C-alpha cells in the first residue's frame, strides 16, 4: 500500500514518491476507543501515522436500528445534528505528532470506516476499506475506523529516535430544553438546567435586535457557492441577534446559545445545492461571539440563521460544552529507526 505525503487515501499523484513504511504496532485505549497504530510513513516532507480503531458491533447496530430509516429520507436539521453526535464512527479526539521531542505542524487528516452491519453498504463499495483490513490484519467481522494523520517537519531528521502522539478530546455538546426569545424579551430571565450535572443557570436577555447582513459580505459568500451555470441567485440577509449573560457565569467555551430555527434557502439555487447553505448558525454549531455591552459589563451574542424577512422571534438551543476525557500521550516508537 503506497502512502503519499499531504494526500488522502484516494490520492495517487503520478510524480510523487511513496513514503517509506515503518512498522510499529502500538496498542492504545482512549476513553471509549481502543485500537492500535500499525505503521508510520516518512518522507522528506514529513510523517504520517495510521490508526486502526475498533468500534463495538453492538454500538454500530444500535445506531443503525435507530437511524437508518430516517437517513434514507430527507433529514431535518435537528436529526442531522443528532446523527452526527451519535455516529459510532465519529472520532471525538484530535491528534498531535512529535518526533524527537519536537511537535510538528499538522497538515492533513482523513478517515474511512468499515462495517458489515449497514445494509446499504455493499462489498464492492469498500475496496479501499478491505485493503486496509488486509494490510493491518484487522478482523473482517468487526467494525473499524481507519484514520490517517500527517504532519510536516521543517527539516527531516537524520535519525528518528522517538515518535510521540498526543491525543486530545474534543468538547461534546449537551442541549438543554429549547427557549423562545424575540423582540419583546429584553430583560427576561430563563432558568437553564445543565442536562448532565443538573446545575441550574439564569440566562438573562440584555438586548434583541433585527439585523441585515451587509450586501457586499453576502455577495462574497455567494461567489463561493455560484458557478457559471447557476447565476441570478438571491441570498437571504435578515437575522436576529440576542445579547445575553449567564449567572453564575461560566467559561465562554462551555456554553453557547444556538439558533434552533432553519434559515431560508437561497432563491434560484437547485434544491440539493440549497439544502446545505447556511451563512450564520448551521449544522456545525452556532455563531456565538463575546462582546462588551454598553453597560460596561461582559456578555454574549447569539445569531439566528439568515431569512428573507425580518425575524421577530426564534427558538434557541441552550448548549453546554464539556470535555469529558483527559489528554493522553503515547510513545509510539522509542528507538533509532532512520
């Protein structure tokens, strides 16, 4: 199996030289994930590490039983978000590589998944996944996530004495019950309950404003979505902004107020293209920024998605963010290998 620097699983550059294979076989367990690092690959540009993570079949089966019917139809935004959260193949951790004690710049990460449980996946569609199974001796009856991480070095070391990996968990989101906030809610206080700890917070609305996105800004965004055969598109530009504060206060990265409403699709765009277009808010999380209020205090700002008509009121998801797993360091190799 040839691996090329700064190229994902599917890239096969004609002129590039394959990276050199180094077999390591380092097993690890990190939170709910267990697996092994079978190999490293090195070149003049940098280093790549492959990760084989085994996902329990019962976990994959439970996810499939719950969601496969909805996934075969048209998903609403709430279901799409929840599917992303519950996806058993979602790797909720980042990877940093260090060689000889020097942390390297990450340049590329990619992953593919293998399972025989999903009814809509045929063997003919999993040639690459089956190649990974055979290459690294993984059980074909199991479910696997294969992940590759590449990093660049400033100068290739003459000898690699140590390869070290830091695994760091991403923050997970936990939604409390929806609340409705509109133009007439300034000064109103909502009691928000943390869905895991049960701790209660007071969310007070400081300011609500109807806003219009600058036409030049929306035009710049549109250029990235438009092609020569798809002109004359009109984009929504109205949204609602809500300034608020919490009591007791918590760190900025531990709470966001996420718009629960689905914005308007651009006019003049094909339905399949428009389905994934969101400028503010969206399926990857809320737009939430920190600002200084007129009263000199500190607060937070949350924005709805974009609409064609002014927004009077919207539903919001109070979202608590938590990092559930401590970082972990692995020494993948500690001997001279180059």
